[in-house]
C-alpha cells in the first residue's frame, strides 16, 4: 500500500448511538481533511446498563467491521464502551490503533477551587475499572459527586434536548451538586455535551462544564502525527455513516445535532458480526 493510500484510510468513530457525534464534531474541527466512518450501534442503545461481557462482544464486532473497512485508527467515542472494552480490544488487536474516552476527572480536580467535582455518567462507566483508576490517581483531596442521569441518553437519542423531561432529569442530577458547592461538572458520557446549553442554564455560572471531546480529537491528531499517518489530502474528507438501527432516525438527528445532511447506511448484527443490510 502506498504512503498516500495508507494515510488517507479513514478514522473510525464508534458509539452506542448519537453521543459519539459530539466527538466526531470535534474531530472534524481538528482534522477537517481526514476521511471518517461513523457507526452508531442503535440496535443496542443505551449501553449504560449492559454487562461487561455484552459490551465487549459488541465492541469486538464493531472493531472487526472497522478493520474490514480499512480504518487506520478507531476512536471509541463512548465512555461506557471505553471503560468496558478498550483494554480488551488493545490486547486482542495489537496491530490496530485505538483512542478511547477517559472521564475528565484530572482537569476537573486540577481546576476546582471548592475541591468538589460533579461527574455525570452511565452506571457502567461508574462501575468500570477505568473510572476507578482515574479517580484514584487524580482526585486526591477532591470530593466527587456522581449522577447517572437516568433516561437522559434516551432523551438525547430522540432529539429531545430541551423538553420538560430532559430538564427534569438534569435538575435532579445538578441541583444537589450545586447545593453542595460543586464548581466543576465532568461530562463522562458522549451524549451529554449535546445538552451543555441546558446544563449551563441550570448552573447559571456557579460551575464550569468540562466536555472531553476536544481533548480526544487532539489526542487522535497527536497519535496520527506520531505515526506519520495524517491525511495528505488538501480538501475536506468524506464521512460514511452506519447504524444498526433506523437510518432515517440517525439522519434526522445528525442534522439536528451537528448540522450535517448525511446519507446513512444500515448494518445488522448476525451472530456477533456486523453486515450490510
């Protein structure tokens, strides 16, 4: 394979649904001339309450699909899948490059003045080894307040960003944190950046919201640069979208959330393997 053909292979981005679009948006800002593949496993959304074994099987199937598509790097744009499967995937596919999500507890702990930090994430993320490790390494002397925001992922999947139910979920999560004098709020689910305006309206300047997507995009660019794998193209790249759910739904929400009019390809699970349907 020529150098040009190798470097112009796509960056693959994976999430349970539309949350990874927040990471794709940051990647497009950071690396506008790259080609991308995006896959939302909407047949299985939400991931947050699935078992470790089930999450690893799903992530394994998606990884094999991306490898078949020629992905040069796989960005697991899902905190839940990263927590459950990133270490497993790196061990199983040592030749493949992965970038995952890590809860942004470190910058929050470094920046807090009240020594109180709020974290919004799914149950699987909170129960995973990755989150426990991050808190143990970086949150010494900082009190952590956690909320799983039950139902919020489903609201965002439906595009209900500022509806009554979404605001109720956010108030239930944030009001106790604000009452406890939290001054940093970590978004440890890639769906949640899409309700940053609603979160900031509730917070009203009392706390800073930390979105990890830009940092993940910068890390992806660093890894590709280190390996001399950045695209040589001088024009914006192509994006191919896939979903294991309803293509029309993903098409509508992609336009609403990140302003892209996308053509969506459907894939289906067949005994642990993703195939075009």
